[in-house]
């Protein structure tokens, strides 16, 4: 019944504590968990956005430098100088030493004829009149091609500038080393999954990507998705893996630099952190659960113990209340019975005397009369003993105060009983404190207590056994224990043992008042008597007598 209450209480405390402490932790954990993910994605986006922009600027710069040097050469030389291949070779050398990455250099006249050429392919004499780039450079004055195969059947691109001289136009044209260019573009790729390449407006590759496709191949990328300067979009690649694509248009708005990356790769450190977070939170949760269960258990056990103690204390209080009330009533009853008993005894004496008279002596029933009178006397005597005990206690409600030595009181009691014990082959072992303080009390009453306890022990043992008596001082009490190796007490007896008239002895043998009186005497002194069973055998009575120092006379 009570156990159920403790269980409910325990469950409630544990649930409440866990809910209150785990909820914020778990919410925090969940927020962090998702925050990691979104922060990670955001970081990745920013990172590749920045890279795309920076790399587009770098590529632009590369192209601008090449165009600038081409312009400078065209500005400082005239057509005649240019078509002299010795000069052109020198110019080519200067250009490569200043900027590098030029594969070849050529001069084309206004009719599209390749007039002079320095480079690995023999392009001299080729005519470009019908090529669209030729028209464009003639009109706009400068030109950068897309990558194309051209006469040399190699992917490459060119930059070209036009000059006028004596109403005649000529074009200085250079091919950029596709490998060098690709290197520059590729330097923007990051990690295991990063890629960087250029596409034109139609989505044709201008440099070789790291993973899929080749120069001039068509990509699946719709370049219209990339507006403004830098745009980041999320797409699935051919393998179905999510990738971030950052696209940044170069200055001429013809080429789009694309950097792509699996976000998971860049976020791997964040994922490790998140793993750590989960670990720490799990540890925290386990810690909280364990501590909560442990402390709740501890608390409930304490509560259970103190409840039990309170119940015991209550029972003791009820018991001593009961004993006190019984005591008052018994004393009253005893007093009332004493007088009739005296009268009965007096009358039986008188009847005894009468039986001695001659006439009655002749009676045939004289023997039976005598027997009956003796029985009456015997029973009245027994009744008187009971009453005497009860009155003895009642009368001595206010004990006399004298100097009492507890140890010598015990010794005297033993002396009285020694013979009785020896006859029954009972050994009394004495282990008294060397000195105990002299206290103020009523020695006769105290002796009555010890006498009761010893007699009970002897009665319990019957014959052949040991009684051990010990005394010591504990703080402000003198403690005396009387231990026997008799049969001990049942639970039921333990409860009733101090009740008046509780006895297991044969009628006429015990009144059942001994322990009741003893208990009252000690209680009056401010102490207590307790009984326990020995772990091995028999009972042990413990008497605690408060030390009351006698007043100086
Ligand atoms: N040391 C003991 N071992 C076992 N039982 C005991 C012991 N002391 C007391 N008892 C039990 O307690 C009962 C009550 O004891 P109590 O001294 O109050 O009365 P009594 O001994 O029966 O009678 P009286 O003391 O008047 O002779 C006893 O009858 C006995 O059953
Ligand atoms: Mg007794």
C-alpha cells in the first residue's frame, strides 16, 4: 500500500526532473544539429561564391594582360615591320618573356591572308576572309575567340587586335596556350570533389573539366541560370550527388567560370563537430538520467526510512500512553479490591478458628471444610500478591531520591538470585563497567527492575544456560543489558510483553505484571527498557537509565 505510494512518488519525481532537465538540452541539441547543417551549407555557398568571383577576376586579369601586350606590340610596330618574320619572332619572344602563354603569333592583312606567322603550326598563307571572327575583329577592332579546333585541329582560342595603316587594316593575332589557361582556371578547384572550368553562353566547355566532358563538349548547364556577377545554384550531378555550382561571368560576358563542389565535402569538419555534439549530448543525457534515478532513489529511501522511524515512534508513544492509562486504572481497581480481600482473609481465619470447636470437629465433612478454607486462603493470597504488585507501583509513583550505584544494585540483585540460578545450573556472567556515576534515584525500585529481568531470564531458560549482564556508560545514560540463551520472543510477544497481565506462565506462577512495573519504574526515571532477540539464541533486555547527578547535601 505504502510501497505503491513511494513508487508513484519516485516515478513522478524522476519524470518531472527528467522532463525539466532533458527538454532544454534536447531542444538545444536539435537546434544546434540543424544549425550546423544550415550554417555549413551557407558557409559552403559563400566559400565557392567567393572563389568563383576571385578566380574570374584572376582569369580576366590573365586575358587582359595578354590583350594589353598584344595591343602594345601592335601600337609600336607597323605592318611592314610585322610581316618581317625576323621581327615578328622577336616580338613573339618579347611577348612570351613579358606575359607568357602565347603559342603563336600571326599577321593577317585586310584580305584575310595570313602574311606572317611564328609558331608550331604552319599557318602561313591561310585565308581567314570567310571566317566570322575575321569580320568581327575588322569591325570591332579587338576580338577574343571561343575555343575552337581551327585549321590545326587542336582546341585553342585566340585574341586578336586590328590596326589601320594607310587606309589598310591589318590584324595581329595570337593563340593562347590552352594548357596554361586551363591550369589557371583549374587552380580554383578545391578538395576531392571540387571542379573549376569555363563554358560559353551556349554551355560548351572552354576548358577541360576535372570530372566529366572535354573541351568543346556540351554541358548540361543552362547558363541562363547564372545572372549578375556571381550566382550559386544547387544541382544534382550526373551521379545524383548534390553539388553547389557557383558561376561568375568574365568581363566580356562571353565566358562563365564555373566552380562546383559537393557541399558534403566542405562540411565534413562541421559534420565531425556535429558528431561530437551528438556524443556530448548523449553523454549529458545519460549523466542526467543516471543522476536523477540515483538521487531519487536515495531520497525515496531516506523518506521511507524516516517514515518507518516515525511509525515506530508513534507506536511507542501509543504504547506508553496505553500503559500509563492502564496503570492508573489498575491502581484504582487494586485499591478497591484490597479491602474486600482483607475482609475475606479475616473471615477465613475466623472460620478456621471455628472449625477447631468440638461440635464441628465431629462433622463428617471437616476435612473438606479445611481443604476449602485453605484453597480460599491460597487464592486470596494470590490476589493479594497481584494487588500488592499493582499498589506497590502505584504507591511508589513518586520515588524517593537517594544516591544509587547501579553496578552495586546489580551485584546485590545477583546475590539474591545466585542460589536459585545455581540450582537450575544457570551461569551468570558479569561484565560491569569499572565505574559508573552515582545517580539520584530509588534503589529499591531499581532493584525490583533488575530482579524482574533476572527472574524472567531464569524462568525463560528453565535450566542449563547462561545469563550475561553488562553495564557501561553511553553519553548521559547508564546502559545495562541482560542477555539470556532461552527461547527468545515471538513478534507477537514483543508487542505485548510490557502490557500488564501479559504472561505465558502457568496460572498462579506469574502475574504478568513484572515487566509492566519495571517499564513504569524506568519510564518514571526518564529512561527506557527495550527488548530484542539475540541473533543466535534468547532475548536481550536493554535498560537505559539517565544519569541524574545527586544534589550536594
Ligand atoms: N527473558 C525472557 N525470555 C523469554 N520470554 C520472556 C523473557 N522475559 C519475559 N518473557 C515473557 O514475558 C512475559 C511477561 O513477563 P512479566 O515479567 O511481565 O510477567 P511474568 O514473568 O510472566 O510474571 P511475574 O513477573 O509476575 O512473575 C513472560 O510470561 C514471558 O512469557
Ligand atoms: Mg516476570
